[in-house]
């Protein structure tokens, strides 16, 4: 019984294999909790040092969206069962996929990160704030992982 349970729950039963969409979504969720907290705190720190209104609005809105994003991840993708159900085609569907399916949702979230990647890249060009550069790179990395989480190749 224990061996069956471990085999069912383990994703490490094959050493060399290409990670699937579920792996990349779980990875984004796990890495992005820390990334969201860090970006919120650094964003607040940058805003406190004094910026022009546009960059202040960017950093403050990003902090708000990152906070809401942590709730999103906890509500919809925290448990392994949540992610598994998000990718399955059964009679019971994950609540995010009821109307449009998992491909548009995942691509939409990837677009969200691509948008902030571009906004922070522009911010870096405008004000040369190193935090803008790191947040641009971070958002680009999240976008890339979410594109890999999109179940297009199944």
C-alpha cells in the first residue's frame, strides 16, 4: 500500500525524461511565491525612494497584482490535485477551465507576465533602476515557464 501511494504521488519515478506541462506549472507556482514576496518588498522600497508618478504607479500596481497572484496560486493551483485536475479532460473540470479551457487561461497568465516584462524593461530604460531590470528578467522567466506549462504538445 505504501509503495503504491508513493508511486502515485511521485513525479521522480523517471530520472531522464522531458518535464510535462504539469511540471512547469507546479514549478512556476512554487518558485513564484518567493518571487512575488521579494518583488513586492523591493517594489515598495523603490517607491519609497522617490520616483516619477508613472514608475510609482507601475511598482505599486505590480505589488497589488503580485499580492492578488499569491491568492490566485493558493486558490487554484496549490495542491497537486488542483494542477492534475487543471490538465485533465474529465466530467469534473477545474473551475478555471469550465468556460474556456486550460490553454487560454495558461496563455493569458503568460501574457500577464510578458506585459510586466515589457513594462519593467521600459522602466529600466527610462530610470536605470536595477530593480526594474531584475523584475523585467523575472517576469520574462515566469512567462517562459508558463509557455512551457501550456498543454499544446500533449
